[in-house]
């Protein structure tokens, strides 16, 4: 290897090294791809790779929590990462159109299904061996759990559902122990059928070392999640995934660290104003990746990325950071496709309703709101005041929609309440009639 200032300057100016630097700035360049590239004259691939890592290290962001082996993590901000972060800023913030559509659809079967799948997937990553259909029916039917595994899934689903109530709480050991108590509430561990946990991005030796000094590790994770330590310029979206990974890497609690990681990740995203990112079913996406459902070219690799540790103890964490952001971005695209199709469908339904002579304008108004807000309630009193009609007219409007199967009538505390039928879209004969519709992966049956 040429040594000295002149040798390094010469190789940096070579076309081969210039192409390596260009690729490295543009994307996460893996070693297996690097060795297939033309190497600088007089340099071996190992020597050129070492020089490239030294250059990238100068512009890397360091994670303040070392690995269980004592290595210091760092990752390089290449253009592909920046592109994903740009989309997170555009689509995952509270002011985004996507967030507005998801809020409008709160309570719809699709969004309920996301929470169900995430509760099941994160429990599967922690070793719960329960068939998907059995776990899904457990939540949907609200039946009593039969064993500890089912109880963990129910507890996780409920904790995820109200995680936003903790948005003003600081991360602390006390808070995480509260989450742990919620997940383990009523759980008899002797009744759980367990299989090995899926630490998908961590090698086995990490898990053997991680249980040392759990109190210190928990304090470090909380300090990092509170933005008290670490690079102040680190993007919150990346930090959210690193926090999630640190919970799974260090295993600071006696059990269910994967479930805890999902709760901490979701809470961190909500605290930092990334609500869409918070509700991405990331555990399910990780399982999809593990099972080969998601792979190149959508993401960097279909295997656990190789670790690169230099002689100074720095571990290049760029491949796993890139992978998790690509997986999250893949699911974000699914969200966007889904909401686009549903918005087009709703607009078509509303147009058809305007031409339906069997409905009066007041009933069309009700159905328009029911389509946009499937969790809405309607009352005779509100309908009467809103449209300035007699009680009998308002009552006839709502009962007519009940007879046609568009609404269901329920007894409220003081009066009847009318709610959209759960199959309203189907009853309007528009469900599934779009050609080429892109449905999110969570709507498939492959995990069942």
C-alpha cells in the first residue's frame, strides 16, 4: 500500500476511489458490493476499504451507548438516508395530509388491524408462539385470555392503544417499569409457549452480554431518549429507531424487551411530532423482512448486515440504520397508496350519492360524514337542529338509513344513537371495485 501524504493524495484523486466515494455518498455501500468495484492501482480491496471507512468516519454520527462488546456505534449520513428523512418530514408530521386522513379514519378496520398486527408481531419477536388467527380473534372478540401468551398480547395491544396519554412524561426507569408492569399484568409465565426471541438485527453474542448492569443500561437508554446525550444534530426519526434497537440490544428488563421497545419507539415518535411514523407497524415489517416478503431492491439487503469494526473500536452502524429506515419508508409508501385509493373511492361514492334519487339531501349529508368519519355518532336531536327540521322528519331520515343498512341503531344513555354500519362501503357496493388497487401488506393473509 502506498504510504505517506503523497500516496494518499494520489489514490484519492484516482477515478476508482472517486467512484467509490461517489457511491458511498449516494447510498450505503456494502463490502460485498465494494469488492466488485475496480480498485485503485497498487491498492488491495482491504486497503481501499479501510481508507474509505476512515473518510466516512469523519462525517459520521456517533451513538452514545456502546455495544455490549464495548464498541462505539456510528453511522454515515448518505443521500439515500437523507431522501427517506425528507419523506418522513413531508408525510409523517401532524400537519401532513396523510396524518389528517389517518385521523379522519380513526376507528376504521384498517387502522384497528394495524394495532392488532403490531401487538401480535412484537410479541412474536419476543418469543410468543401463538398462531396469528388465534391471536387476532382474541383481540377482536374481546374474549378472556386462556394463557400467559394471550395475556401478553392483550396487554401490549391495550398499552399501545393509549400510549399517547404518556406524551408529556419523561423517559425514566420508573416509566419503563410501569410499561413493564402493564405488559406482565396477570401473566403466568409458566403457561406461555415460548420459542427463541427474534433479535433480527443483533447477533447472538450481544444477547449473552447484554444482561450485565441493567440499571445502568436503562438509565443510558432513558437519557438518550430524553435527548440528554448524543449528537444534538441527530435526526429524531433516526434516534427513534436507535432507541428501539437499544432496548432490544441491551435487554434492560427481566423480559419482554421487544414489546417494551415498540412502546418506547411509539412514544418517542409522538413526543417529537412524528405521529404517522409512530403508528407504522414496524415489528410486523421486520417479520416480513425476515420471512423474505420484503427484500432488495426495496431495501438494502435480505440478510443481517455485516458488522464493520475498525482498530479504534468504532462499529459502522450505517447498514442496519439504512435498513430500518428503508423498511419504515416501504411501509410509509404502502400507507400513501392505501389512503390515495380510499380517498378516490370516497370521492366517487359521494358523487354517486348526490345522484341517488332515493336519498334526500339530508341523508346524503349523513352518509357523506359517515364515509369520512366511520366512528361518528348521529342523533335525532343533532340532525333536527343541524337541518332545522321537525323531530319526526329527522327521525324518519335516520331510520330510513337504518332500514337500508347504512346505519345501525343503538340505545344510548338517554336516547337512540345511530352509527355507520361497519360494512358501509360494501353496502354502498364500492368496496374492492378499483382496478390495480394497492392494498397495504397488512391486509394480506400471509402471516396467518
